[in-house]
C-alpha cells in the first residue's frame, strides 16, 4: 500500500530547522521543501517525463509562500497532463525573455511587476497588471522607456480621466512613477518624468470611510489576509478584525484573561470601551480556532497580540494598518476601522440581520423602549448566532462563492 503523504503546513515550513544534512518536507504531488544545512528553504518539484525523473525549482520560502508553491505545482501538472514538459517550457520562456529588447516600457514594467509581486497580495498584483495591460501598454508598449517624457505619460493618464476613472488615473500615475524609478535604478532610463505631472490630474472625490462594503470586494481582501507573508501574530489580528469587527484599540489590547474559549466569549471591561460599558463579543468557531492556534505562541504574554519588541506591551496601533498597506490596499480602500463598516453594512443590507443586534455587537448605545441602556448580555444568544452566520458567510466569500443576498438570516 503506497505511503500517504500528509500535506505540509505553513507552521511546519516556518519552524523547520537546519540539520547537519539537507532534508525534505513533502507536500504531495511531487512538491517538497528542501531544507539545507545553511538554513535555506527551497521549493522543488520532482516529476517524470518520457520515463525520466526530472526536477523543477520554484524559489525559496518564505519569499514564495506554500500556497504559491502549490499553485506552481498545479500549473506544472496541467502541462504534464497535456504531454508537455514543464521544465522545457521554463527554459523556452527564459530564452524568449532574453530575446526581447530590455529597455521598452512594457518589458521594464513586467520585470518590475515580477520582482515586487511577492511583496503584494495576489489581488493587488493582478489588478496592477490588468490596469497596465488595459490602460498603459497599448500606448507605450514598444516605446524605449528612456525616451518617454512627461506629456506622453499625461496623455495616457488623461484617457482614463476622460472615461470618468479619475481614481484609476491617480493610481496608475503612482505605478508609472515606480516603474520609471526602477528603470533609473537598473540603468535603463536617466530620469523619472512622473513627478513633473504633480497637479496635472484632477483630484478624485474622497470616500467617507475607507472600507470594503461590497461582498465582491471582501473575498479578495480575506484571501490576501490568508496569504499575508508578515508576522503570524499580525495575520491572526487581521483575521480577528474581520470576524469580530471590534474597534482597533480593543483588538490590539485584547488580553488572554478576557477570553473564555469554553464559552466562546470575549469579555471586555468597561474601562477599555469607548462608551465605558462592559462588552461581550461572542466568538464563532472560526475565531476560537484562530485563538487556539495563536495561544501556544503568545499565551505567555498578557496580550493576544503583543508587541514584537516586548511581550509586556500590546502591538502597535499601526500594525494592522501597515499590514493592509503591505498587502497593497490603499488608504482610501481599507483601514483598520473599516472592518466595522464592512460588517455593519453587509450584515444589514445583505444578510438582513436586525439592526439592533448589529448595533449591540458594535458596542454602540442602544436604548430599550423605556429609554434605558441595554446591558452587555442583551440578545446574547441571537448575537452568538449572528457572529457564526457572519463567519460562515466570510468563509464563503473567501472561497469565491457566488454572492446571493438572503434576508432575515438572524432574528425577525
């Protein structure tokens, strides 16, 4: 009976230590992580083609995540299914790139994109390349990057403005500036003309709240969080921000003594709350699972999310915001506080949850018919149900489920 290979986990890959001799951590389907005596962690895939055993190199961990390595494996297996040797395809692509002129705008832009793509979320990398291909390459594709001047770039951006996409034009101005800076740094241009365009584009209208409130935008955000390559603690904080939608200060100052995993509740004291009233946050099964995974790492500290500098202090109030920016989300797209607006809007407008349940969970002041403030346990059973419905709904969006509104999911 063939040996069953247990899939590799991100935790196992991250904590793998070098030994006297190199060794392999298998993930299945030919993919494995080669751990070298010097501490290197290299993705490799073994396969057979024309009765010969061969090998592909996919890069190193953590620069290439486990998810990305698995995608490379699946791409290679599709080629094999069609009778194509992925190793030969890789060689051909490398040769073709070498034949291209190395100084056109498109070549430099694609090289820049490929170099920095590992630092971005998958969605940001895709959107950036799509916008370049749609709005920039058709006009500057074959132009030597060193010969492109400010008026030429402005003409390209004004085409976007003309169709009403002022915000897209602003973002692509930033992207073009980054590409030109890369060209200067690599010796293929003498200067970056984009700063000369300051003030030449109309200012886009600002949004009231930096938050994703459309379900179609939430899935990419959640997948980007799952793929976040920074601190594991910060990744857990991002996941809990989406699942619990507490205020950023309440999240980063969360203490293990406040968490009751058996009751699936987070009890926040009055002094920590904006309204100075104690607050209960029901925890979904997904949130409990995150906390159980986090506890072995930070359970020694007072805080769920301690500072990386000292376990005696909570993480920085800028940690979540910085992570969102690192994933490629702009300040006018998503903020730490935006998870609250996201939950409030979708729970009400898409899931049809009773507004007073939502307001209770947001720790806003809610009065009973006699004008008295409800206590912290008001509608607790209904709120437990609501938080589980919310977590399950987010899982569906993350997996790419079709968004179908359903009203009155919780309460009537």
